[in-house]
């Protein structure tokens, strides 16, 4: 027998869950926007050699200090600004760095044929994972939608007596 439903408590708990999920989505959007700005700043630090202000020998030393876990993330953030046309870079804060990385992959591969307005529009409209699949499909010609695969293991010869 199910417990008696406490409607008032249920509404409080469900609304709390919705509030937490909305907060998480907002934080994710804010994080994406900040990382776009971080990439832009990193490009400027490298171009202006601002790392010399800290008496470092190279930009790599600067990245080692600021990103000890992984410099790859810093280079990803910078690649967005380095590979996208100026009109797309202006809009990056709106689409975020996650989609910016995908746009940069396309721009790098397609070069002059990169249709920035079309892809920027798609980036604004689509959820992140769907946009990532679209970019992957464009780059490889294959849909990256995970297919359900079932494997059967054929039993080998039996070592039991009598078989």
C-alpha cells in the first residue's frame, strides 16, 4: 500500500528540485560565458607577452602555473578565438565556449567555405549535445548518434565430460 500523499510537502519538494535544476542551468550558462572571456584573455596574454610581468620565461610557463592539471583546456579556450571569423567571435558569449569549440573545429576544417551565419544560428537554437552531433555529422559525414549494439558470445567447445 503506497504512503498517503502529502500534497503540500510534495509541491514544496518538487518546486525545490525545479529551482535547483534552474540554478544549475544558469550556472552552466554563466560558466560557458566566462570561459569564452578566459580564452580571449589568454590569447591577449600570449600575444602581448603579459606573462613577462611575472618574470616567467615563456607562455608555456604561464600556462603551467595557471593550469597545472591540464594546459589542453587553455589551448581549447584559445583555439575558439584563433579559428573563428570576427563576426562569430563577437557572438561567442551568447553561445558559450562548449559550442564555440565545435564551431572552431568546423571553421578550421572548412576554411573559406565555413558558413558562419548558418552555424552560429544553429549553435544558438540547438542544445549542446544535439549541436555537437550536427558538427560531428558535418565533419565526418556520419551520424554520431549512438546506436544500440547487441553482441552475442558464441559458446566455445565444452570441456565437460559427456559433451
